[in-house]
């Protein structure tokens, strides 16, 4: 089996990480439904046998890819932002980090669209709770009382996720880079106290 496996993969053996990263790329571009074993194998230039070497099912790959994204990308963003002492600067940095159109951001947008999927729902719930807690704490440290901090955190988070939903699933025309940066600056000016 090992010999046949090597022959079917001229690029060398792929690791589970290679499959997870390829799945995340496809997820960012086409959503959860686009993560398909055959098309991933074609993209990677290998047979499906390589996939089954690492994962028993598509769902196992999807779960591993989403877990990798959450641990690597989401945790990195939050941990970097949490280290910023000034709450207003922490909020600005968080808004800037999540507004960039990078793969991590696109994965999050795709996961939001599939939030009713059984593998996605718990991840979105964890991330939402964590982000809301971070926002609430920052607003409280910026001088808002507990209730106002929670309201402002919810407003900021719903503005963010609502913007993603509008752009991803409602076919809104894409903003050019200048317009988008002006929008992000406006959101920051509106939602972060001076």
C-alpha cells in the first residue's frame, strides 16, 4: 500500500496539514459546500488515496481545517490584540485586523454563511463569545459602564458580521480599496470613543 501511495503522489507525500490548508483555501473562496475531496485532490495533483491516508471522511477534514483556522488564525489575532494595554488602541487594532481581506477573514465570512452546519455552529458560537467578551472588556476599560460596554460590543460585532453577510451573500458591489479603507475608518470613528 505504501508503494502505491507514493506513486500516486508525484509531488511527494502530502501531510494532513497540506490537505487542511487546501481545504481552507477552497472554503474561503467557495464556502463549506465547496470543500470536496475529488476537487481538492485534483487541485493538489494527487489521488483521493492521499486524502484517505489522513482523513476517514470529508467531515473529518472539514473539522480539522476549521480547528486549524481557529487555533492558528483566530487565536493569533485575539492574543495579539489582548496584549495592547490601551483599550481604544486595542479596539482600533482589532477592527483593522478583521477588516483585511485575507484568507483568514474570508474563511470567517464563509463560516458565517454556514453557521447552521453542525461542524461550523460550535466554532462560530465560540468565536462570537470570545470576540464579544474582548470587545465588552475593551469598552468597559474605555470608561463605559457594564451595560453600555456590552451594548457597544454587540453593536460593533453585528456591524462587522452584517457587513460580511451583505458582501458575501447579497451580491453587494465590491468597494474599491480606497472606499473600503474609508468605510473602515468611519466604522472606527463611529464605534470607538475618542
